[in-house]
C-alpha cells in the first residue's frame, strides 16, 4: 500500500473522530470506505482481516503510530479550549471583565465545549502542572493560573516593547463517564503588555484569545 494512501486514511480517520467522537471503529471504517474508496480498496487488499483494520482505525483516530501506538488514547478533537476574559463574557453573560483595553487577555480559562462533563482535569504550562479540577461541567470554565510559573510572570514585566513569546499549554482529562482519556495541547502566545493573544493546537485548530 502506498504511503500517501495510508496517510490519507489516517487523516480521514482523525477528521471523522473530531466530528463524530461517539462513533465506533466500525462506523469510522464504513465512513472511510465512502469518503476514499480507492485508498480503502488498497487497504482492504493489504489487510483483508477486518479486525486488523479496526485496530488500525483505533490507532489512527487517536493520532498514534509506530512506537507510540497503544500508549494511551489521547483524542485530538477539543473537548476543552482556552479562552480569554472577553470571550468568557460572550459565553457567560454573568461574567464581568476588566475595563482595560487589551488586544489579548491577562486571564486565561479552559472552556468545556463538550456535550458532557470532563473530569480529573490536569492543566500544564511548559510541562509544569499549574491547576487541577475534579470536573468541569458542560459550558463551564476552569481558570489557568499561569502566574504560578515565575519565568512566565517575569515576561509580563518586560512591557509592550518586548517580543511575543510562546508557551506550551496542555490539558489531560477523562471523558465518557471516566472510561476514556483525552487531551488537548498546543502553543500559547504571550504578548508582554497585552496578555495571552493566540492559541494554536496540535491538531491544526487556531484561534485568537481575547
């Protein structure tokens, strides 16, 4: 099977996982057949055993490959997403924001945009755990207390003339009533004098923080 065809199948499986996280491996396999019949045909010729194909789907949907396969289910679609002060107000009208005019936000929150409660949430910044929440209810928030990292806080004292810096944000949590693990990770941009301004997740999604 050509490498390009296998990579196409992996991309499709991960795209279907992000859009339909509740689907079984069998449902994803059927959808792959409909979306990419040529690559699917090559795959079935190389892997005639359907159980083997379903195991491949389970690896692809979590982004695992090679030696990393089977080390744990880290779903790529965002159950939670970082937002800023004004964005929280848009989602939560009872929230009051600072009156200071900023392009970014000095306060940072994880928003549960999933259709279910996420549990056992551990939040890391630059590899250091900064917050833990037993659960985040649907449509609710957990604050990221980035000030707990002295090196990051020191950057904010450099003023508006300092260049932006990037920091790694990740969160690990449990979904499906505690039966599956998931995660989100990506790069946060910190603009000294303006706050957190941008997040680019590892699955390619990007959004400004305000």
